[in-house]
């Protein structure tokens, strides 16, 4: 087995979608599970990096940064109706979605164009337009960072919730995910077009019987109209999670702001869009140096070029304080802050 080369003092600017120019003390890219195991055995502090699409680097990383570049996707099994596919952690998420669409496998078309890699998708249970990763997830393979032991996490093991999983809680920092397995449909695809924006987009295209490709195209168009492309403008998608508040608090809020968009979760809880709260607090489209709030979606913080991670984090905290002051709601970062 070829040993991967460890480099010294490497800029991570091209390894995080915010485009933050933080430095790794040491850096290595691994292309196989065996290489990964070899590195895990080294007595060094390690930091694991996937697509870098859900993190904000506020400092240099004083560790060995291990870039997970494991590639490969395959059909594991299939019958007439369903196919089970496995993708390695370093596969780009959207390229994987396109690969499934190219074979007419249904289930992840609503998750088109989400930045990041396959291996990090389960950590925050990526979701968009009425579909979450958990809806198609079968299992994932992971390696314990300290012991090197391989383990398979089933759907139940992962304890998925809204932008949440075991990997953000009791298993946080303990495992590296190496591959993910999904169950997708081969025919009679169950389309999820109930999200208003998708319905509108499909109607505007005059499509009567949408296919999974049509849904994907609609999602791509909606995302492109609202969300900045990290290749053009550094960002990490939604910076904050949508807060969940009690019905009682929501009723008070609705009295003051009758037009507040909301989503009733159950008899006790309501989810409120953080983007709306941030826009009402006056931050949409604001720019402070090179750190800013996106002009078309207030939930997204952007790096106009040379913002440091610290500057973005300061802006995020300023937004949190203002939203708390105006609405008495604490909004939490969705992105991992380092
Ligand atoms: N809104 C505003 N102002 C804004 C942004 C949103 O008033 O600047 C209002 C909209 O008018 C709408 C509501 O907020 O009434 C919801 O907006 P949108 O449909 O854009 O969705 P979101 O709640 O802001 C969530 C996810 C996105 C995902 C979309 C679509 C979170 C934290 N974000 O955003 O996920 O694409 O729904 O499903 O749950 C991501 O995680 O990186 C991401 C982009």
C-alpha cells in the first residue's frame, strides 16, 4: 500500500466552502480505508475533513488534517422495485445525486445541489424541500478514531433528527464515516413535490407529470436563485438552524407579527424560519468588511473574499444577539465552529 504524503503548513482555503484561509499544521489526503487506518495509528492529534461545507474555521488547525478522499459508488443489490447503493465518504454529494438520476434511481432528487460530501451527509442529516437523508438511509460504515475498530451504524443507531444525529451527540468526534448505503426506488418513484416552491417551479415549466429529473431540475433552479454558489461566493449554506419554539411563545409573536411564516410540528412546538427573523432584524444583504449576510437568503452568511473566520463568527454572534433582543429567540449555529 502506498503511504500517503504528509505535508506541512497547508492552507485550507480550497478545502472549506467558506473559503477561509486558515492553515493546517500538517495535512494529508487519504484515498483508501487502509490508508486511513494507517494514519489513525499515528500518535498525533487529528482533524478530519470531508467536503468542508459545514464548518467555519476561526483559527489555524494545530493538528494533522486528514482529508477524506475515499472514492467509489456501486449498486450493492437490487430487485424489481428497489436498489441499494453504496457510496464512499469522499464522493461529492451532488455528483452522487446526478449518478443516481442518470440510472433513474429515485429518492434523493430533492437533495440536489447540496454542497459537501457523502460521508458528512449523515452527521447533520442533510435535508431540503421536504426530504431528509434519513428517508433513504440504510446504514453507514465508520471507523473508531481511537481503536481503529470498524462499525456499521443502522438507521436506528443514527438517531436522526432535524439537522441532527448520534454523530453530533454521544458519538461526536469518535468516528470517521467511510461509506454510506442508501435504498432508492427503481420504478413508481414517490415524488415529493409538496414544498410550495417546487410545485410553483414545475407548474411554471408546464410539466404535467414530473419525473425525478424534473424535480431535481426544479430544486436546482430554486437553490440557484436563492443560495450562493460556494465557488463564486464563500458560504456554508444555512448558517443557523430554524428555531423550534413553544406554541404559547409563537402565539405571542404572531400577535405582534401576523405575517410570520411558521411550520407547526406538533401540539406543543412550532418551527420558525431563522431567515425571516434575521431579515426582520435588518441584516439581510448587510456587509461588514468582507463578511456579509446573503442578499437573497438571510440564513446564509457569506465571505466576499478575504473575511477571516473570526469576522464571520463575530457577525453571526451579532445577529444572534439582535434576534434574541427583538424576538427573545435564541438561534443556534448549524455550521460547526472551530
Ligand atoms: N425567509 C425570509 N427571509 C429570508 C429567508 C427566508 O423571510 O431571507 C422566509 C421565506 O419567505 C419563507 C421561510 O422563511 O417563508 C422559509 O424559507 P426557505 O423556504 O428558503 O427555507 P429555510 O427555512 O430558510 C430551510 C433549510 C435549507 C433548505 C430549505 C428548503 C434549514 C436551516 N435550512 O431553509 O437548507 O434548502 O429549507 O428546504 O433548515 C442548508 O441546510 O444549508 C440549507 C440551505
